[in-house]
C-alpha cells in the first residue's frame, strides 16, 4: 500500500502511483507501469474490469445494441489483437470480453482493488497527492493514502450533459439511462442529438417505437461502416496519406456519390466540411429515414404539453424525449486540480501542470482511441520512471508540460461546439507523440 507519511520525492519500496479506474485507459496505464517495473495501486469502484463496456457497471452509458464504431482491425491495444472470429465491428459484450482477456493476459486483474471508490484527491503542501478511498465493505470508513503520482482513468462518459426542454410534460431522459429498445414500445419517441449513440438509439426507436423522430441542430456527414466491402477506417488507411484538404475533398465526393443528397431524407446539408465534426459512422439511420420508419427534424424551438415545435415551424406530439446530448468530461473527485469540466487542462490530453498528476482517456479523436491511449500510457510511465532514474530528462519534460502547446487538429477547422474543444486529429496526434517520445528517448509500441 502507499505511504501515509508526507515526505517528498519518489521511493522505490512502496507504490508511488495510484491508478483510478479499470476501464481501457486504466488497464493501459497498469500495463505500462508494470512494463517499466514501477509499482502502483490500482482501484476500481465496480467489481470487475471493462469500464463503460460492462453494461452492468452502474451508471454506464452502454446499451444493448451498441457496437464498436471503429473497426476491430485498428482498434486493438498494440500487441494484443482482437480475436480473429470477431466481426468487423464487435458488440459491447465482445469488447468487454476482449478487455477482460487483456487484463488477465498481462496479469493486471489480480493487482486491482475492486469495489473501491476514490472520493477525493487533494494536493499536499509537499506536492504529493492524498486520495480518499472508500471500500464497499466499509463505506463509512474512508481511508487516506498519499502518492507521488495519480493517474485519473475514470472515464468521461458518466456525467450526462442534460438540456432543458421547458414546457414539455412528457418523460425526458438522458441516453445514459437507456439500455434496451423495448423501452420504446408503444411510445412516441424523439431522440435529440446525432452523435454515434444518438443515431444508434434513433435506429432502435425506428424499429420498436410507436413513432420515432430524431432532432439535430445541424447537418452532418454520415459515413458508412463499410466501403467496397472494407471497414471504412481500414479503407481510409489503405490509400496513400493525403493532405487533409485533399482527403476532405476526395472522401466528401465519395460520400456524396454513396449517400446522394441527404436533404431528400429530411436531413439538413452539413454546414461544415467532412471531418470537422466527430465522424458519425452509421448507415442504418439513412436506411430507416428512407423507409419512413423515422423522421428527421431540426433543433427544438419550444414545447407545450406533449407537443414539440421545431425551428422550421413543424410540430409533433411525443411521450418520451431521449436526450443523446453527450457528457461532461468531469473528474468529480479532483475537479479543481484538473480544471475545465469539458476539456481538462492536460498537456497532450494526459499531463497536468501539477507535477505528478496525469489523466488517461481524455483524448477526443477521429479514430479508435486505444492505440493513442497506449502511447500516452507508455509516456506517462516513462515520465514517472525518469523522475527516479533520469532527473534531467524528467525536468526537461516538465518544461514541455508547462510550455509546449502544439496544434494537433491536423489542419481541421473543427466546429466550435463544446464536444470539439480540445479535439485532436489522430494522425497529427500520433505523429506528435512519436516525435516527443523519440526526443525524450522513450520507447513506444
Ligand atoms: C456506445 C459507445 C461506443 C464507443 N465506441 C468506441 C469505439 O468504437 N472505439 C473507441 O476507441 N472508443 C469508443 N468509445 C469510447 C469509450 O469511451 C472508450 O472505448 C473507453 O471505454 C473509454 O475508456 P476509459 O477507461 O477512459 O473509461 P471508462 O470505460 O469509462 O472506464 C472508467 C472506469 O473508471 C471507474 N471509475 C470511475 N470513477 C471512479 C472512482 N471515483 N473511483 C474508482 N473507479 C472509478 C469506472 O467504474 C470505470 O470502470 C465508445 C463509447 C460508447 C459509449
């Protein structure tokens, strides 16, 4: 266990690091620390690994019809491919099984303290961190442990971003509470928001609700999950690397050929170039719109009783409004240390200006996140290792954390919504991380 004395500097005899959360990010952090021979404590409030992919983890945003949005080929952790018999886009249960086998394979599971919640992390005067930890077996007996390093890997899709629909007297729920299409049976349902979850859930409603509609404030690009028989990300990676402006033009044209003019389906034209919002990978929504099983509407203007009026003047009665309006990226046990709730103040999405404080899983990007997570985990572990073994290199990177502010958008003019604050292009991010790691003498997989 960690020291409870407040001395400064790292030690080699007791864990100096706490990892919070055993979802994909926490597991990546644990593997990286173990690879570096660094000791750590690892706590998880649920009783097993997998994070939000465990539909039974209380408060998880997972729903029965959820599948991976990025394909299995490009979404695995380095050196641990997904099973060959997995489909291109695995189901949430398959992703959970993959994460559990990852944790078991690298002997991470036995080192996790389950049913253990971090309720607060504060900084000591000596620059260390005191974590208040509660075990489910003794909820009224909080334990205080002090660490040199804390890695928050507690996820960013737990705190719903709820919007108000004043005047509406029907049921209003956030998608975090949604599990099963049968919840829609016999109801007139309006899904608000066209992120990947919103589109999935709208398709569930198209199949099971008495009447289904989806409201989106702007037009989007809808990217099919397969192109020419290949998962779309594999297809995109198989061609030559093109400048972003050319890629936007070529793929934009291809999508117009494949989807045609989506305004014929009641959708709005995109008001931005391709890739300037988080990609929506969904071909089913266009299918259901084309079959009249769901209706597309613009944003909500007002509501009275059961009637919702949209910004184009159209109106419809609903029993249920399901808000697929995203999440706030909170760190509830240490918000003052991490800063902004939507976009925590972290260099390269991982390194805090508070020495010894890290975050993993905060990267918002246009590809599968696990490879970036793994690179960042290795960099965090290397930085922690440097603190004890290469102090000059450690100081050099502390200077980077304080002063380096790279543009990682890859030339994308992202729309100005909260979701895209701090959003990075995965190619630009990968290139930059590799460049930094190479300068620091750190090895990445
Ligand atoms: C429907 C859906 C589809 C997605 N599809 C993809 C995809 O195709 N590709 C992709 O790369 N990403 C996808 N994602 C993104 C997803 O966020 C990541 O895959 C991943 O689960 C995030 O991992 P994480 O470890 O950061 O967080 P989480 O999976 O949220 O795990 C955080 C863990 O921390 C624990 N925890 C939280 N607070 C505390 C505390 N105070 N004390 C102790 N433990 C705590 C939680 O119980 C949880 O186990 C998808 C997300 C959703 C919702």
